[in-house]
């Protein structure tokens, strides 16, 4: 049985060495691609969608002196994006981003000079495909069209495109500034030259590009949503959200899962779950709790309340957003399982393994950590079995540099190497 106990000093040293090895393997793989396939350089980029992710992606380009156009049909979205960019150049703890000016526009014609146009709008296939049709005539013949979709298969989005060979998935991880990894997802028709161009461009942006096979959620979000699902299961079983978050922060994650949901946006998380449910069917169940919070317009940080509340003058989040939704919506004990890939029991039944929540803090924290991470291990096994990546080290790279899994643990699968090995019947674990 895998375990997630605290590492000793020698194990930490081995873990960090494993991280260095993974980064080296990734860079070698990228170098082979860029050296063996000729690709036109990407010198200017257009980002469509001035939401949280689109704005962060535009700022990242500006910080690396790459000319960027940020386009949105909503003037208010552009105003907020400009305010975010302005905040990024203000000194914070002695640090500020030196940004090249971003071009803000309401007009798709301004995308005409871009070598790459990256779509980052709502996670709905019809909306994305409608956008592609509306901007198609404005793009240069040489332009690459990419999508920052977090869950929708590239093959589905490419359907109906005039030139699917120049279309590719390019998924940035949240928060963009702090996550080096980007997933490069070729569609069934994406040309090798386009893949090579995207890889070289991602490297110029200071990122680690990881090529993964097409499929729902790819690697990062497929594992992330499994993790967030288990957190929702525990909440609906009555485990305090602050206890869940504290256990994972103590483990080494940068944020607890419920605070992360608030940061991502509960509507975005719900829509991502709907996308996966359409594909996985019975393996995925929508969380009633998440639905209730979204219906109550408690979407997380962007609305001031979600699993936590965010009063403007408070230094940090406080518990309370979820209480309001449950007070108006009904009982907090619900049938659980947003994006539930591996379990079918109801939340109260599945919570029994946690024991008495008034008991030993360390034991409870360990139980929470195992309950959240073991489903990720099982899902990682599926990702490998489906050959979405070639080796386990690629999953560990995605976990560390895409999701913020602690460096000193070496990776989800590396840290559980002996316990996980039996799942694979001799499959190479990298």
C-alpha cells in the first residue's frame, strides 16, 4: 500500500536528484524535436479571451519581451486585464515584472500580424468552435491556431477547421507565472512542424513543454480533477474544509484543494467536470455541492465567496462562503463524487476511514492526505495504461511543475514507487 509519510533527509536528496533527472530528460526530448524538425519561429502572439488565464498568459509573454495582443469582445474584461498587467509591474516585496506593453483590442483584425493565436475562452466546445470560425478570415496564412483548453480533446475542437494541421493544444497551468510546465497536445492532424514550433516557442517563454497524447483532461487536469473530487467528497461527508486544506499544505502543496478551487473558479471547475462526464460517462458524477455553490453565484475569489469568503479588507480568506450556499440550498450531506473515477460509495460511507475527527491531528492529517492522493495514483495508472505519456517520469514532471506537488517528494509515482509498481505488472516506471 502506498504511503505519504514525511521524507527523511536521504530520501529528500534522492527525490531532488530525481527531479533534476526528469527536467534533463524533458529538455533532451524537446531538443530532439526542435533539432530534427524545421519550424518557423514564433515572434508575436495573440491571446483571445481576457479572463483570468488569458490575462495571465498575456502578462507572461510581455514579461519575456514577446509582442502580444490581447483580444476580447468585452471592454470591461480588457479594462480589468490592463489593471492586472499594471499591478504586475508594481513592486511587490522588492520584485516587479518588467513588461513589454500589451496591445488590448476588441477587433479580431488586430490578430492578423500574429504568428500564433491562442484561444483562452470559456470551456465550452460550441463557443470555442464559433470563435475559430469568426476569427479565421483575420489570421495570417502562416499563423498557428492553438487552444488553452484544460479538458476538451483537441480532436473534437479541430473538427470543422479548414486547416487542422495548423491547430494544436497548448495548455498553460494555473497560476501561469509560477508553473513552468505547459502541455503540448497535438491533434490527429497536427503537423510535426507545428509541434516543433510550439515546443521551441514554449522554451523561449521559459517553460518546460511536455508533449502528451490527446484525451479528456490531458494529464494535468485529469489528475487535478481527481484530487479535487476527493476533497469535495470529504467536504460533503462533514470534514471541515480548513482541516482538509491544512493537511495538504502541511504535506507540501502550495494551496489546499478547496482554496485552489476558489482560485480557479467554481464555475470553471464545474464546467470542466461536465466535459469529462460527457466522455467518461458513469465514471464521472457531478457534485451537487459544486452545483449549489455555482447556482448561488458563489464562484470563489472572483465573486468574493466560494468555499471561503474574501472580504476586501481581510489579509486572507475566511471560512464562510460555503455556509451561505448550504443554508439556502439544503443539507451539507450529499451524494458525492464530482469527476469520480474510482469510487461509487456515498460520501458518509467513504468518510469512515478518517476515524474520529476529534482524535489525533497527525493521524487525521495522514488519513486526509492518503484519501486525496491515492485516487490520483490510480488515475495515473490509467493514464499510463492508455499511453497518454510514455513513462511515469512524465506524470511526475506534470505533477511537480504543473500542479505544485512538492519538489522534495520527487513526484507522485516516484515517492510511491514500490507500492505503485504492482499496479503496472512490470511496466516501466521511468
